[in-house]
């Protein structure tokens, strides 16, 4: 069974983008970027919501992750690329089927609404957070509309000289049960 990893950059105040969905304010140079790009080889599938996919589409990029199977969750999008699978119904069911298959982990690229839905349904296994030394005050949150809190267990940390922290969490494990508080 494959795991789903929500691998995302976030500000200290919990936003993955500005209110207009731009993210040019994030630290975009340094070893953390090299590590992120290298991590793509470890994924076999990428999942994203419509707004996340639209970022590349506006630049003419119809297949942003050609090395992975790509799924975009949207009720209105018609795929401009035959490699990109658009899922209009039962996102959770599709992700559960993908998880049940053999293969590399699944990269949940965003956005916050899709991540919130998948976290609420218990299908996300890990969070890989690139915490940027930045406060926005408002924007697109890391997750949206969780019906209950989700416990995380810190698995590892990595500190980059530019102030970015890479935080790896397992999802669904109580911190007290894991012996850390």
C-alpha cells in the first residue's frame, strides 16, 4: 500500500499562498529547493486541486509533473493534456484506490481544500512541510474545513541556512501516544 504525502511550502502563520493564490513570496532559492526537486523522483503519482493546477496552466504548462501520473480534482476542468486525469467525482474513493496499488508514494501537491478533505477522510499519511520564515497575515490556509483536529507525530526536522525548516510528520498518531509532548 502506498502512502499519501502532503508535501507543501507554508508560512509561519499557516498559509500556502497569498489570497490571490500567488506564492512568489516564498524562499525560492537554496538547498531546500534542490532537495524538493530531487524528492520528485520518490513519488509515482501527484494529486492537486483545480486552483493548484491552474497555476501552471496559466503559464502554458499542461503537464507539470511528467515523471508522475497526474490527477487533478475538478468538477469543471476539461483536461488540456491526455496524460492528466481529471477527477470530477469521488475524490476520496479515487485516492483510496491509488493508495491500494503497489508503487511509489503519492504526492499531494495542494491545495488547502483538497488537503483538508483528504485529511478529514483519513487518507493522508504524512505531511512534509517546508516552513518558510515569512508571515502573510492572510492567504490560502494549509488546510480548510477540518471537522476535527488531526494529531501529528513529528518524525524528523531539517534546518536550512536560509531559515527554511523541513518538518516531517506522521498523520493520525497522538503525540502523547508516541511519547512526545
